[in-house]
C-alpha cells in the first residue's frame, strides 16, 4: 500500500511538472493559429509571451522570427532566426530551416552576402533542400552580376519561409 502512495505521489509530481510546461506551449499554439490567419502582430505577441515563460523555447524563437519577417520587422526577425539557427540542441533539419529563413530575411534586406552564407549553412546541414539550393544559386548569381556590372538589383526569388514547422 505504501508503495502505491509513493508511486501516486511521483505520478502527480510528474503531471504537475508537465502542467507547468503547458502555458508556453499554449501560447505557441495560439500564436500559430493567429499566424495562419495572417494576424502577424498578434502572433508576435503570443510568441513573445511564450518566450517570457520559457526563454529557451526553440519553437517560440523560430516562429517569432518567421512572424517578425512576415510583419516586415526584418532586424528583429534576423535576430530571432539567428538565435534559432544557433541552437545546437536542435536537429540538423530544424537548424537548416532556421538558416534558410534567416537567408530569406537577409535577402529581403538586400544583405546578399549574409544571405548567401545563411543558405550555405542551411545546405551544409541539409544538402538535399532544393529551395535552399535555388536560393543559394540565385543569390550567388546576383552577387556575381553585381561585381561584374558594379550594380545590383533584386528580383523574384523562391522566398517561401519554412514557416510553422515547429507547431
């Protein structure tokens, strides 16, 4: 009987600890719903709340970076995406997606050299990513043209963020 009481107490402690993690996850899920509706400002607020509850949350960091980019807050987006990409505890695939999105944000700011490096890092982590290969080649072509012609210019690019992979 005493064993069952101890087991029950341990189980309740585990459930309680799990419950403490739920507020951060709840905020991320709410942010994801808002993001999917195109309500980027509100999703930014939710992801920010999630980070206040758990500053180490990769999902909140990653998704906040994407929402900031959609809201055209590129400097802040770049910071968050850089932070997500640098999280060495995540899988290569997750980090590759973060570098890819970072490259897109840098490209939108016309930081072509930085974008090229981000796409390169993405490809080192996930060499089979066709979108990253395309964006790398396109950005490299722009930089090469810029050097040859002394000018530059943007253009259309396959700029789809790998959004909301961490729901």
